[in-house]
C-alpha cells in the first residue's frame, strides 16, 4: 500500500534541541527524594528510566503509592520547564522546511508523536512557523501511553485520519524504532549523529537518512 501519511518525532529529528538534561536529572532526583522514593537516582540514566517507565517504575523504585498522582504531575512540570528554557537555543534541521513543503504539496497527512511536553512541542512549531504543516501533534502529557508504547504512535496516526499500514514514521532514537516495531508501522531512521545511527542499525533499523529531504523520495516509493 502506498504511503499517505508521515509522522515525525520532534527533538533530534525535526529540530536540533539543546535541552539541559543534566539539570532536569538533578531536579528529578530532588523531587523524588522529597516524595519519598526509596531508590536512589544517582545519574541521568536512572532519571531517564523513571521518565520512560512512568507510574510503574516509580512504584517499583519505592515511591509511596499515595504520592504517585502528585509526583507524576510534578515530574511533568519539571520536564516541561527545562524544555521551555531551551526554546531560544533551538535550531531547525537542515531541509526541514523544504521537506514539509513538498510533502504537503503532494497531499501527505503529517503528524508529530513526541516524548516532549505538548506545550513545548507547539511552541517549537510556532517558533519555526511550521505548525501549519501538521494535522495533529501528541506530546507525552497528551497520552496515557507515551513512547515507546505503540499506542502513542497509533493515536497520532488516528488523529491525522490515516492508517498504520499507509504511514511512514521517522525518528532518531531506538525509542522511536521500538515504538514503530511494536505498532507495526514502517520506520526510517534519521542520522542525528554516528552514535545514535549505530544504535539504530544495531536495533535492526533498515533505512537511515542523513538528509531530511530524502524522506520525500522514500514516501513516494
């Protein structure tokens, strides 16, 4: 079946972000200690486990269940605040405008599925004047099942009124690849840098592009 829709990841794929993840990790560490979590968050990698795992991981790491709801809300506030601080440093990826313009001209439906906050995502799109290209955007706070749960991607596809079998998904990390595999949606990797490209290839990614405009030809074929 020919592609009729393209869904994008945001950070690292459409935009070059400079989010201060060290600061985010430190604030998460302080917050979780305050909320009574017994597992120690000693580095950014452990903080990412919490972010990715959500409620299940928080409880597994010893967060009192009665503090779960408020902790999830505060975690989201911390992450959103750090993301918004990075807005002035954002850069649009090369050929992004040309790629989006060509896909729109050829009638593709386009969406964004991002693990960033929905408010941040919209502000990024507005900053670069590319919001008009997208038929739907779903951030991590706008779904109970953020990536790598396939329902995040599938919900985005449904939102833009497309079908999984006619959609191409592009992202730069193994989280994006894992999401697409679970959702049974065709995937193309974006070569953010050598390290992440190797991770994608090691994870089984069969198509990786360095020039975003190459996505147009892949969608056509």
